[in-house]
């Protein structure tokens, strides 16, 4: 793999940024990778782990002289970071981000960037339920999709360079306009997360079923919800506040369907339930065929070890 | 492990029954394991796979002379099986089942069983999204819970024997009355499944987001729903029709919570969202500590293989 950028700066050093640093180094995609995080603790951990060549004490110092600056902070923190780094950006530099919503990030960031700087938002569809600088690993993006939003950049070579970086980190690359991205993610990610959070919240609230019962018997389905409901709270708060319209629309649709199934249960309409459950089963098959999940039962969880 | 029953008959030969046969043989828990399934195709497959010592052409023939008969059919089919086997049951035999609801099974089955036969319902909380006789494996029950409902049996030795069988198959054993079982499962399993089915149904129905987009980008959270929404449609139809009250109650609670979160999104109440998401995260931790799931990111899915 050949070097794509001389200097890449990562602002924010959580799961995604640390995984990017590992993946860039694995493939030799940058001359150097530098970073900044707001909290002293995160900077110290990142220094100890050594996935960046240099950790700076300010976002502006990290962004200075970088050919690519990637904003890896929660969506709600993007605007302040853009303000902080704008004066330090070198002419011709590319700014990108990894936020889970794209319209709101564009609205918050683009207006603060100086002329001569390219802004190419991106969103790698990869993550785990863990967060922080120690949770990153080089394989996170392997065979996952990264969506590039090239709406604001009329220089095709600049976009292509960023796409090549993501390919070099192991991703498949697709491009989409910002609004369509936000709708697709409302369906495939944001609404499922909200629903998982809600289901886990309900279980936690119930009085007649004890916490220990919920936990002991979680293998019957519930535990799959808890994994996605364990994701970073700040990141997800910002996702919902910043993709409000699409999320509320899909939620409305969800509630409508749920009420129909609820009525079928109340009225004992077994045919309706059976038809519905048969249809959803085929979607799972398509996801496995598309290489986006494992066919192994229970996601290939290993049988529990005997004590 | 010592032999617990001379002859065990499994009625219905899907995922659970075939896994039981494998697990019983692994530990030498029965003199022989025999079986019956309604469909010729299932019987043929079971014969080919050889996990039973004998496959019969009728439920009554399989149940005859058995010390333990386990009904492993969908909840809606239990009553007919009870009627079919009742005349063939030997005095002193134990009848059990593996249905996901317990009150409805008791109502359907108990009245058909002759005097002198013990009825001890059970429910192993284990399964995968696959079904049928070829999907079973001996490790399915290892370190999972099996709930025994001893309400109807006043002979402690009979209950203990069944508990020992489940322990021998790798399970932890707990006991509960039928109504409490149905409520606990409505929270930990039935409602989560209905919600997963609904979310997958919504995605499938949308016109502006194409099917291929939903599938390509499913790794962002949606795929975890599709796994549980891929479970056997007949089994799940029967679960909802037979645990109507508890499921509708928990669904009502779920809808209430969802509307509160929806309002918080609409009004931009970030603190409410953040507090909620922080609380749910801790439940995940408890499930891992209780040994009911893996700590590995993404359930320990292996990084996708590079092409």
C-alpha cells in the first residue's frame, strides 16, 4: 500500500479515531498520524498506547500542517472543534469527519472553514459497544462500509484520495448525499438503537420481574438488545438531537406497524403474525449473503465454558 | 454421568429436540432416545442424522414404554399431541415439554393426561435463529438456564429427576410458577422478539430506502434485530397467541417509554436522553458478569475475512 497523506490529524481519540490510527499504520497510508483529545486522561492513555506519532495539547496544534484533519468527536462537539482548528488549517487541506449524521455536521462545520480548505464528510458504518482510546483495533473497518458525502467538494481528486484512505483501512466505499444518508441511517441504525435503549429501559423499570431475573434469563433474546443499548451515551444523544426529523419519521412508522401486530395478538389473528414473521426471516438471509454478518448461530458466540 | 431414564421419547424433532438428543447422548443420560415428527421429511432427515435410536411413524408409538416423554412442538400443537399420546403412556411416566409459554401449555395438556402420569413442564432458555432437525447441537444448553414449572407435580423425586436430566445436558436449573414464568419471558424474550420483527418489517416496507441499502448498511445496528427476527415463524406465532396478556402488558409499557424518548428527541431534551442511555449501559455489564453473554466486541464476531 502506498502513502496517501503526509500528515493525518485525528481530533477526538475514541473508538473510531484509535481504530483509524491502527488501520492507517497497518497499511502505511500516512507519513504520520497525530492526534488531540479534549480530556487529559484520554491524551495520556493515547500516549501510553502509542497509536499516534504525536499527541498535542490543542486541536489547532494537531491540525496545523495536516493534509487531512478528521473530526472524530460527538456530533454536538463538531462546531466548536471546527472553530478551534479553522485558523490553523493549511491551504489545500482536507477536513473530514466520522459523525453518524451528516446534514447537521455540514451545517455546523462548513461555515467555519476557510476558503481553500476542502470539506468531505464521511461516516464509517463500524463500531462496537465499547468506547474510548483503548477500545480501538486495526480490523474495525475491514469489509464494513464507509459512506462519503461529496456534496460540498467539487475537486474529484480530493474526494478520491479520501476514498482511497478508507479503502486502505479495509472499508468498502459508497457515496450518498447528506439527506439520503440521514434517512438510510435512521432506518438501519438510529431507530434500532433507540428501540433497543427503550426495551432495556422497560426491563430495568419493572418491579414484578426482578433485575436478577432479567439478567439471568437474558439469553432468550433480550441480551442482543443490551449490546446495542450499551453504546456511548453522549454519541447517541447527539445522534438523536441531530437527526431528529428522519428518526421521528421512522419511529412513527415503527409505532404504526407495532400497533398492527399488537392488534393481531389481541384479536388472535395467527395468520397475520405468521405471514409477517415469515417475511422478516428472508431479510436475515440477504444480510448474510451480502457478507454483513456471520451465518453462525448466535453470531458465532462460543458455547459458554463449563465451570 | 449416570443414566437417569431408560427411555426418553421426543415428540417433534426441531432445533430443541435434536439438541436434546445430542446432549443426552453426549452425557449418557438415557438408555435410549426415540422420536417422532409430524412431517415425513423431518422423520427422514432425523433418521439420516441418527441422533435418535429409533424414529416412529406415530407419536403414540414413540411415547409407548417411555419413562420420559418431552413435547417439543410449537405451543399451538401441544394439545393434539397430548390427545394422541395419552392412551399410550405408561403408568408412572413423566410428561414434560419445552414450550416458551407455560400457562397455556398446562391448560392445553394437563386435562388429557391419564392419572398416574406426572406432568412437569419445562422451558430451556436456549435457541438460535436456525430451526429444524439438522440445526441441533449438543452444546446448545451449556450454561443456559432451564426453568422447571413443578406446580402440578407433588412428587419431589419426579421433579428432581427431570432437573438432573437438564443439568446433565449442561443447563442451570431454576423453578418458577407458570404465571411468573410467562411474565418474565414476556420481558426477556417475547416482547424483544416482537419488537425486532416490527423493526425489520418497517425497514422492509420503506420505499425511499431501498432493500439493498438496508442490507448493505445493516452492520450499523439493524443486523442484530434481523437475527432474532429470523427465528421460526410458527413457534413465535404460537408464543404471542398463547402469552397474550403478559406480552400486551409489556408492550404497553414499552410504548409508553418510547413515547417519552420520542418527546425528548422532539423537544431537544439532551439530558433526558443521556441519563436514559447511561442507565441502560450498566445492564449490559451485569449480563456479562452473570455469564450470559460474551464481553468480546460485536459478540465476538470474527473480523470479516478479506477477499
